[in-house]
């Protein structure tokens, strides 16, 4: 039989008329003197970091707002993330605002604890009693209880006594569906570890706390327990942040950390952080009396294992993925099953908030503490799950896909290195391959560093496969780490050929990290290893790479010898890709020696060869070097064209670093052409890119060029600021050569401001640095600026002597243009000295 009801307001309460199990009943419901708070926990005074979610739920409950037809909010999230706390604060705030004069009903369903789980019928009986329905009028049948409950709530709402119902810790839609009211006035807030998408409800996902909110929660709870005199969090913010990060910013874990600290006022935050540092013992540390992170996770895991064994196996296996996120495809490889089945299982795990969606569609991640808990389960079930075989499958998958991506990214180079480009249809184009490498890089790095002896060979091959990507993206520190791991693996296997090849990669990574001496050492070891192994072609590769750090150390004669020998070896083998690389690097070294015409010829040959090979990467490199040589030869129009072609190619290849270098090269040529606004724009763009890539060397050079453009635009103070920052950056990384050039530019700007004393000081410092590194051309350029500063200060005889010496240096390196400038300055200063001219300024 059904239960139908109507309500009438009377003095002292509401008379409720209903038909229950075929009987007419009349019940007087409680008077609305004080709103009921049936079972509602006391709100925490240290609630923080949830303003957005609190505001969202309150807006849905606001009777004056635009609430949906069924005002139900379902708050979901990871165990311990603070769902109940949010619901309690929502209820407290809504009650304080007078929105629910009928009261607040709270029911904890213990949905993940089999021993305490509350069934719908039991919950309905409790809530009906809380609403004032006597026991004798509560039907035994669940469906009749549902109808009576809905009718009572509707009657309350009809008499202006809206009720808010909080249904906490629900495990499924079925557990809570009978308790959802049928009217649109009663408010409902549900919390669950599952996303209850089946319900007609606003779904609200509760993430972990932000960094600041987590620290604020730790400090707030500690002060609440120990009073304002406890200043440990305020006095040691770094240790507090470290604790909350080790807690994964999970509110339950932060609450336990605060309780542990409150228990012992003498315990330093650093000591607790050290105790939490160990991954294997962290969950054991996160326990305080009845509070335990492990216990909260145990409930979710046990329920999953009982109901979904296949999902549970996948859940355990994905902890074998070495990085923070796993793709659906990689998870399918781990599980040894098809992608569609795996996707559905992962989606179910995400709805249960055991995993989270990652940074893009089809990627998944796990909270740090959940991962620790699940790794424990995986270790226990490794053999049953086929863990070792799954791990091998995953690493082989990453290697095969990385090789395919490398082939798409640089088909010409890949073909030259491996004999054929491994394009197996995995990627449609270069952009798609790069996107995969960007997304999977943390996994690839973890695969190498954590490979172990059992997978040493795979670690070696994977490092080689991703080397081009690492150089393109300037992941230089990471490349050093991977290459060192790979070299150790090759040495462990006594694979001399692989050791030699990997040493060349280590040397290149060290060079890009500006660890030049170590890079030279690695390349010399590689050269010797190839020679001992009888691998002449490999020897050419090692020599080509050896030239790089020698060039960067200004040992130009040695660098040129290495490049020329490498080019000869490659030509013997018909490796025109290698020949083009040797020519590109040789051109760069020639222009550093101010042999600009030779450099131009060499770079043009390299450009033509790269075009013939279809090697756009090499063409971009060669054009950039050609632009530098043309600029040195004062052929600025041609330099701008070459550099902009290089920038275009780099942009098309998504090579941001190469594009920024090309933009930086073009700045000075645009300056010489009087195109100052264009020069400034190019310099600022280059600086922004270098800064974004955390390349302080590139940023320093770009800032120096920006300062030159600002000076030409009549903005000297801004120019001085930019150039001083450039000097500081280059000095900070130990780039004496770059620092010397930047000091020269700074001196030139100060000269225009007629600040001759500082200009002279900077010039002398620049000359010392540039002489030390053997750059005669740049040293002479600094001397020209110093001569101009001496002239401006009225020291005409000294100025003439300095200009004459600069002209001699330019003559010795065949730079006729710069020689003529220095000679003209010499004549002006000598004339001023003879005729007693007055100085330009103080």
C-alpha cells in the first residue's frame, strides 16, 4: 500500500495527515522553534581552501537563486579529501542564512565499510523519526518508507519549512536513490568517493588542497590545538610546505600531520618532514589514534577487489608505469588486453576516485599517497598479476614508440644513423610524434633511470632513441642523467661499441649544459673507443661532436681540425648527412675567427647540401651560421634574409630554441640597417623564449642585443638596465666570452650618455675577458669603444693610441671595414690632440 499525505499549519506545529498501509493517520510534526541539526558533525574552525566549491553548492541551495528543478549536489573525491567537511560547512552556512528553517538532517552511510554500511531502508527510518514521524507510523516496506519520506519533506516545504538533507559517504546511486526528495524545495547534498553520474545532480569534483591552503590548514589546526604561541608553521614555512607536499595536500593526511605535531610541541617541522620522506614508510607515519590514511584507502581498495577483480588488477599494474601519468594505450599494454576494455576500466577507476584524469584526454594519474598504497598491494600480488612480464612489455612499448617518433621527428638524421627511418605508421606526422614525446618524456626518463640490470640493453637503446628530442627541447640536465645511466648500462654489459656511441651522446649533453671540460673528456673517450674497436665511421661521429665543446672553449684551431677530419671520414663512407654537419660547424668556427668570407662559402655549401638531402633541420642550422658570417662581413641585408629563413624553418619544426637563436642573430643586422623597432621586437621575442626555456646563456645574449636596440631608439636608461642584467646573467653562468661582449655593449651605451668613467672601466674589463678567451676581433671592438670614451673625456692622445692598436688587430684578421672605422677614429683623436680641442663632457 502507498503513503499519501497533506500538511496543515497550526499553532505549535504542523498536523500531518497521511494514509499509511491502508490506515488514516494524523501526526503533529515538531514546531519550528530551533532548526534541527540531526546528527550533523560540528564544523571545523580551520576549514580552508574550499571557497570555490562552498560557493558553488550554496548557490544551488539559495532559495532566491536560479536553482535547478532538483537541487541535488553530489560532491565526490578521493578518500580523505574533505568531502564530509565541505558538506558540513555547506549545511552550517545554509542554516545560518535561514534557508532551511525545517532543519538539517545528516546521515552517514559508511558506504565503503562493510561492517557499518547503512542500507536505504535503515536510513529512511532514521530520517523519518528525525522528522517527527512516530515509530508506529513508519512502514516496514522500503518503497512505502520512500513515499512517506518524500511526502513529509514536501509537506514541510509547503509550510515554509524547507529541510536540507546531507547524505554522507555514499557508495553508489542505488544506496541513496530512495532518499532523494520529489519536490524542488528540499535541498540535498551527497558525498561519495564515486562520481554518481547516474543521479540528476550537479556533480562537484573535490581536488586536493592548493599549496597555500594546505599550509594554512596545517598552521590553523596546530594553533587551534596549541594556541597562538605555537609559531612553528609561521617560523618555518619551507618545512611546512615540505610536510604538506609529502602529505600530497590531502586534508586527512595534513590533519594527521597537525595532530602529530600538536602531540609534541618540541617536535620540529623538519623532523616530521624527514620522517615522512621515506616512501616505504610514509603511510605508516600518517597515523594518529583512529585517524589513518592507510585505513581510509584500505576500505576503497577492499571494496574494489571484492566487486571488480579485473579493475583491481589493472589498478595494481599501472603503478609499474615509471612516470606520473599513464596513457590508456600504455595501460592496455601493461594489462595485456585491448584498449577499449582498458579505457572502460580506467574510466570506472576514475569515477571511484582511485585514479584521476591526467593533463589530456586519455591520460591518467594517481595521487601520490594512493600510489604508495597501491604499490604495496602490487608487490604482494606481483606474480599473480604477471607484474614482471607486464613491466617488460611496457618498456618495449615505450622503446618501439620512441623509435617511431624519432623517425618522424628527424627522418634524414634517423636514416643516416640507423640505415633506415623506423616509420611504422605509429604517427601521422612530425607534430604528432613530438606531442607524444612531450607527453611521455617523464615516463621515458623513468624507464631509463629505473630500468635496472634486467633491462640495461633497453635503457641504452631508449636513450639513443630520444636524444634528438632531448636536444630539441633543451632538456639538457635530464639528457646528462639519461646518458650517464645508459653509459653505465653499456659498460655493465661490456658492450664497447654501445659505450662509445653513448659517450658521444653524453658529451653532447654535457656541452649543452655548458660543462665543456667534461664534454671534451667524454668525446675523447668515445674517439679512443671507436678507434680501438676499428670503427672509423664512429670515430668520425665522435670527432664531429668533439669539435663542439672545443669551439665553445674558444679552442678554434682544435675544433676546426676535428670538424675537417670528421668531414673527410664521412666523405669516405658517402655519409653526406655527416659531411653537412661538419660543414655547418666548421662555418661557425671560421666566423668566430673573423674569417667571414671562408665562413660564408662553407655555410652556403652546407645549405645547398642540406637542401639536396631534404634535411630541413640542418638547413636551419646552416642558415643561422650563414647569417652570423654575413653580419660579420657587414652584408646586413643578406644576413637578415638568411636568419629569417632559419627562424622560419625552426618555427615550422617547433624548434623554439633554434628560432630564438635566429631572432637574436638578426637584431644587430637590423640595427646596422636602421630598423630599430624591428630589432627591438626580435630581441624581446628571443629573450622571452630563452627565459621560457630557462636558457640563461641565450637570455643574456638576447638582453644585450635588446639593450643595443633601446640605445638606438633613444632610450638609454632602459638600455643600461637591460645590458647590466645581461652582464650579470652571463657572469653568473661563467660565460667570460659573452660577458665580455655584453660589457662592450654596456660601455657603448654609457658612452652615449657621456658617462666616460664607467664606460672606460667596463671596456678594460671586457678587453681582459676577451683577450683571455682569444677573441681578437671582439677585443678590438671593445678597444674602439674605449678609444671613443677616452676621446670624449678629452684624453685625445690616449684615444688615438688605443684606436691605432685596434686598427692593427683588425688588419691582422683581415676585417677591412672595422679597420677603417678604427683608423677614422684614430685620425679624429690625433687631430683633436694637435689642435687642443676641448673634451665632450666632464
